[in-house]
C-alpha cells in the first residue's frame, strides 16, 4: 500500500503540472522544483532511513515514515503558493525516503529463494499498477476537482496503510547496527542540492555566471568531503563504499542512475508535449499515457517469475535496453504529428520499465546478508532518486535551452527582434499557446507554427541524447551484474531450500 501511494505520486503530479502552474503562477523551473524538491530530500535521507531502520527497528521506522509522508501530503494539498508547496514536497520526500529504503528490506527479511522472487514480482506489479492508473487518477482529480486532490488522495491511503502495517508487519532489526552518520548525510544532501540548483538556474542566470559556477564547484567539494567522511568512518558509515567494489552492486547502482536520469526526464517532457503542444487536458493526457502504463503493469506482474530463471545482468540489461529504444522512438514525432506518433515509444518504454524494477530491487539487496538489507536498499534507492533529481534538472535545462534557441533562430523569431528570446522561453515553459500572447496579429500564425516546431525539435533532440545515455546503462548492466556475486540467501531457490530456523536478526514484535 505504501509503494502504491509513492508510485502513484510520481505520475499523478506530472499530469497536473500545467494546472498547478496556472493556479500558483509558477514558472518552468518552479515546476521542476515540484518534482526535484521531493526527489532531493528523498535521495538525501534514503541512506539515513535505511540505517535508522536497521538500528531502531524496520517496522517502527517504516511507520514513522508513513506518518510523515501522509501528513506532508495533507500540507501540500493545502498550500497557497509554490514555495509552500515545494517545502511540503521536501518533507514528503523525507517520509518517502524511509518507505523506499525500508520496504525492500522488509521483503528481503521475510522471504527466501523462489518466494523472494515472487514477493518482489508482486512488489513491482503494485508499483506498476500505481504508475498505470496514476495519469488517469491525476487527470480525473485535476479536471473534476482540483490539482490539490493529487496530494490529498494520499491521506486516506496512508491511514489505511498505517492500520494494515500495525496488524501485519513484523519487527526486525540489526542488533549491531552503528550510529546514524549525520555528517555524511549533511554533506551528501548539500552537494546534491547545489548540483541540482546549478542545473535549474543555469539557463536564467547564465551557465558561466559566478553563482552557477560556485554552485557546481561547491557540489564537487562537498561530494569529495562526503567520500572522505565515509572512508574515515569505515564500517560505521551510512554509505558502505566497500559495496561498490562488488561488480554487481556497483553495476546495478550505475545502471539505475543512468536509467532513472533519462526515463523520468523523458516522461516529464513528453507529458509537457502532450498538454502544452497537443492541447490535451490532464484527463485526456492520462488516457493517452495508458498504453505505456498498462504495458508496464502487465510486464512488471510477469517479471517476478523470471528472477530465478534468468541471469540478473541479462534481465536488467534488457530492461534498460528497451527503455533506451523507447526513448529513441520519440524522434518519430514531427511538428504536425498527432499523439499516436508516441505509441511505439510508449509500448517499448513500458516493456522496459515493467521489466526493470523487480530485478533492480532484488539485486540491490541480494549482494548482502539479510541483516544489512536496509543499508543496501538505501544505497540502491539513493542512486535511483539522485538519477531522477539530476536527470529532470539537467535534461530539463537542456530542453529549455534547445527550444529557446530554435525559436529565436526561426524566421518568426527573427521578425520579433529583441523579444525572440523572451517568447522562446515562454514556448519552452508553456508551449505554443503562450507564444502568440502579446505578439502582433499578423505574426500570430507564423509564431505559433515556429513555436510548435521549436518545441518538437527540442523534444526529439533531448530524447535522442536520453536514449544514448540510457543505452550506456544497459551496457553497464550486461558487463557487471552477475549471479555469482549474490549472497547465499538471494540464491536459495535455484537449489535447495534453506533449513528452517530463526533468523538471528529477527526481534519478536
């Protein structure tokens, strides 16, 4: 139930962004912050959430995370300006970090062998179900009620999950867990924040301006400090650097980062295209995303049974390869295309995304013994969410730059003179509809045509680059992820079942 709520939040928010922009008078970078303020804190607290869970009890920490996520969803739904919304989203990310990091650890602790594969298959199927219905739910709530309900809907789900967890979850912990690595958390969070801030503000402030260069330099210095802190702490660190020396763990982390950095940025930009260029409402947009989301759901539901029969590197590599191919197919779209030009991309991307999450989660915790699953899960989810935050910021900035330049270079942009860059910026943020505002009547049609062409050109250019970067992730998966690196508990089921007996890390509820 918690995973359903978290994954629902991903696509529900995306389809409501244009309405949210109008209601709160938000700009393009503000909309990026609606997503990135959530993913930044999510990434920053994942490792802490996993460490706290191992030390204090996974059920206890999971419950606290669920309360934080539910209450912050309520605050986000009641926000009166974009700053208040993004602050609430940041707190929401803290709760989500706990749920993301502890959820797989709870599953990994309870199941072994074939049962673990089936459990992660169900885990992936529930995530796929939420992603599948997210656009429809978001569109329906936004059109029928208000964008506020995309956050308020989490409240009853969260309450139901709390009640179910109180009855069914069993407590477990790692008795020898170390103290929380607060200094490491602060250095990591500050580094990531400066990196994303640099990408989000680079276009408006100037990529070579002092503040932007300082943000990138500060991010680098703080990341070096973070690595130094973790190396100094050794076994007490929240980010166990020694795990990265295991080829499979390092491979799944890098592949996850590259896949998420590209795929979630692609979804963000394609939804903007469907709404701002093709002119569909949130509900209509949700309907048109259903081919991808239903494909994702069906494939995710079937993937659990493959975890024990296919080499993990092959399964992860194929999934990312499908995602890369799907993004490449977006280049079939042209300025005069209808939404159906995206169908091949949606189907292929849906296959890849459905295949990806179950083996990713299973491999990430599979390299460590069950009592360290919280830390490993937190590290894996950190790479996933850092990918989302950096990808949306970086590829969003590139898209904004490409669209603005393409419009300014068009004949219509030339006729607007000094206003070409200003109008091009509006096109990147809000599509062709905004481009014809306050332009001479005789230029309205040429400007609208140039705006549509610039938007589609920027989209296809960025999608081609996303496809190439994602394909690199597939190569990493094929080369480095291998079954022999997995812990014995993750390989049970391929042979004999484990002998019955109590788990040393289990603490009776």
